[in-house]
C-alpha cells in the first residue's frame, strides 16, 4: 500500500510505501509496533490482535466493559460507546469503569462473570421509583439514582408479545425464519409478510435479516439499518409505530391467541390478562371499564388494547 | 475507460447524448442535468445509493431524511417524507435509497406505491369502526392513568400523542 497525497494514482510508485503498523496517534495509550513490508497477512492480523489485547492497553477492556454496562442500563458509563476520544462523552463514573475493565482482565476476558457482577449489583436491582429532588439535578438518571426507565427494544417488544400471548416458540438453534418474502430477477425485491404464521413465532434473534428488507414491527421500532454497525439505537416514537401495533396482523393474531387462553368469569379473565401482560392485578375501575369493552366487542378487542399499552412497552 | 460509443449533440441545447439513446436525445431540451453528480462505482445498487445519499456505501441518510431532520413538517397529519416506488418494485439496494442512516428512525422515508398505500394505515377489515373506536378509547384510558402515575415521563405522553396522530393520518389518506 502506498501513501497518496494528491499523487497521480495511476503511478503509485511515486508515493511513499506504508508499512503495517499500529496507529501512531495511540502511542501513549499502548506501545506501538511496526512490521516489515513483506510481512504475511497472517502476521499482520496477529500483530494487530495482540496490540489490541495487550494487558497494558487500557482502552480495549474499558470499551468492552462499557458496552456490557450499556446493554444492561440503556446508556454506558461513557455514553458514546464507539468513541472514547476527544469528541466522545466523558465517563460519569470513571473509577467504576476502570474497576469493571480490571475485573474483565482478571476473569481472562470472560464476559459472563462481568454480566453476573453487574446484574447482582444494588445499582442494577434498584427500582425506577422517581425522586423529585434527585431529578432536579440529574433528570435522566445518568448518575443512576434510579434504574432508568426504558422502552422495550424492537426484538424485546416482539418477543414479549409472543410470550404474554402464550405463542413464543422456545425451540433453540436450527434455521432461522423470515418476516419477508423476496423475488429475484436482476435485483432482489423484498416484501414484508402481511400474515406471519406460527413458523415465525420464534425469538427475534432467529430472524434472518436481509439488508434491503423492511420488517414492520422490527424496523418501525428502531431496529438499526443492518448495513451499518450501530453502537447505540435510536429511540423514536412515531405514528407509524402506533399504526403497526394497532393494525398489523401480528397484533391481531396475538390478541386473539391471548383471548383464547383466558378462562372463567369475565372478572377472572380480565385479572388473568392483566397478570400475564402487565404483571399486576387490575383496579376495580379498570376491571369495570374492561368489562364494558368486553361486553360490547369481545375479549380480543380488550387484548388488542392491552398489547398496545404504554405499561407493557415501558419498563418503569 | 473511454466510451466505445459515439456521443452527438442533441436538441436545441446541443447537449451531448450517447447515440445509443436516440429517443431520449429528442427529449433533451426538457431534461435537467446535474453535472456534479458523479461517482466511481460501476454497479447499479451503489450508484443509486450514491445518488440519494451521496455515499455508495449503505447506512447514510438520504436527501429526504436530511430535509425531514432539518426542516420538520408543516403538516401534522402526514409523514414528512414519503418514497413513492415504481410499480415494478424497489430500486436497486431498496430502502437504503430512502433510509434514515444514522438519523433517528422518524426521518426514514415512508414507502408508498400505486398498488399499496401506507402499510398498516387502514383499520383491519375484521374490526368494525365502532369496535376500533371503543378499543382506542379504552387504550387511551389505561394509558392516561398510567401516565398520571409517572408525571415526570415525557415519553409516555409522546407515545399517547403518536396514537392521536395515527388516528388523524387515517382520516387524511394520502
């Protein structure tokens, strides 16, 4: 490879030769390396991997530990997971981040012990209860005075709807499923499925994504463009989400499936639905309003509303 | 490499057009040319993406997404940015041509086509208008009570407002 600064690119021999080496700008983070120009591809990759994972390189375990934290709390200790440089965010708890990074090294880069330590912490297990005093200085709970409330991610939302309706297919492994069909002539054209059947009722992690496909429930709820690495997801609230969740066949099928599993008197059915979907029992007023709706339009209408509720969508 | 086919001046403007396109050459005076729009790719997909996003790689916001992001909307009943597809299907690289890239998802193009209006816009045929209205009223009620217990959360109210906008969109079919 040659360095071209406005040089004629048809004549690279005029340009300086670039040697395989670490980024000079990081020389104060971790020692640099340089390989001879004729080093094989394997040697180059190995040198890079060793440089990234050297035990005296603090950046790699910090970045990794921060991502694990980010996935559990919705925001990292550094809120720009892919940028720890000058344009990135400052850590809210720098000593905690270094502690987690050290633990990662002590555990031989195994992630499970790190997950366990985070999940068993008091910080993770605290409630999302609101305190006006704390909110006055830290509205978004970046300092974690409460567990930050969050909306379910696209995949979590879909899996949750399948689970509370008793439809989630828990089989592990095997070929994935698709929420689209496609035609191929000169280019592939993708069409979202209007009637996803039970063969698609597996966890979203088994969905076989295609770069050019659009999948209503997942894409509407901020599944990132899969052509692009996305360290953080956008969190939007749009009328398209409302239309999809109200009118898509998936919601109607889940509502009908949930309704079909409720037994007993109307009050018992309402209580069972609240327990499954919202993990609590309904108040008397809620029960009366639900009874009204059910008497006029049936259980499925009531289930359709519950599956659209904010209380299901947000973890408070 | 140089084109192996001849170019010849066409129309009153004398625009140079490939002799492979004799019929297009007749229309040349009614066409606008963007001479700055060039790319080094030689394939359809990246070329289309380049035309719409300035990058031949996927993952960057399209021109419409930038407009939606920068200018917002004058109309509270319709999406800010729609992509109208050719009746034969999507262009090469599909939704990357009207994607939001790294901008928030609300700025993505909403796809319409002659044979398919907005997805999920219409009330399902299995649900009557009165049932739909009653279901939404019940939803509005449980969401209001839930929001009242969390007065600090803007997100809960924003999501309720999005259901109201969705209802207005149903009354203003594009």
